[in-house]
């Protein structure tokens, strides 16, 4: 099993560009999450999903959209990137309350 | 005031020392997680506990729900234990609130 994978691993965007981060899990987990990690701060929840076709806002949802069309995939979209969205993004899925994290995507917005 | 406070923020130890990392939280929780973030950035779950104590190898986690406090102990520390340790109380709906983490460095 690959566990939780994220694509891409690194990306540099210019202000105003759009992109989609892909999270995939092969563990048949219902719950999936998108977090961002910034220096000096703990991980913060952007959006999450409790099952296929459902999504909900987390702590810092502004500027992001998500979709969960298939159970194994959770997509995070940035419609118009801003420098404040420079961060490391982690995806996770959970089963029986244990969260399994992807390797992260380092995004820089210039 | 943050909902989750970890102490210390940074900790340097010599190989073999007993290490304690503390976590205090102000939110109501259903469980508390301890995570480890490796120097390369990967995050793994170490423990999930809702009461008492759990042990896995040289790692021990305890929680006192009434006092809203949890501790992570590492016995006989080793340089490979060097990492960031993150406390994450779980609120309703399987949502976690994360502490800023404790950077542990174990010197040989």
C-alpha cells in the first residue's frame, strides 16, 4: 500500500495563478483533511471531508476550495494564489481516530 | 492564549537521558494525539489516548483529563529520537487542534 500520497511535492506559483493539489489514499478511509504548516505555528485545518461527496470548512478555509468526488482522492484548489498562501501543505486520512499523513507539498507564491 | 500549549519549545538532551514533553490544553476533548515530525518533514502518529497511560517501546504517553494535561516521555533517549513532537487534542468530528511542537535534539 502506498498510504497517503500528495502531488506535487514542490511548486512555485506567481501571485494570481491557480493550481490544484492532489491527495490520494489507498486505505479506504472515510475521513480526509487538508492542513497547512507555517513557521512558529501549529498545523491548521483548511478543509476536511467525512466521506465521498462531502466537504466542510476548517479553521483557515479562505482562498481555498476542495472537492471529494472519489473516496480515495481529496483535491485542494487555489483559485488565485497569494503570497500569504506560501506554506507546506499536508493531507491526511483517518481510520478509528488515527490520522495518516502524506509527505507534504511545499508551495511558494511569489 | 493558544488552545494548546507545549513545553518546552526546544529541548536538547544527551543520549540515554529521560525526556518529558508537556502539553496543556483548554478545549474539551474526546482524545489526544501525539505526533512525531521527522527532520525530513514526514508526520507520523505515535499515540492516541483518552485516559490513563499508553506505552510503545521507549515511549510513554499519559493524560489527565481533569487537569487537561498530557505528557510524552522518552526513556533511554537516542539520537534517532531527534524530531519535533506535536500534541494534538481531538475535538468533536475527528478534528485536531495542534500545538506548535517541541523540537527535540538528542546528542550522542
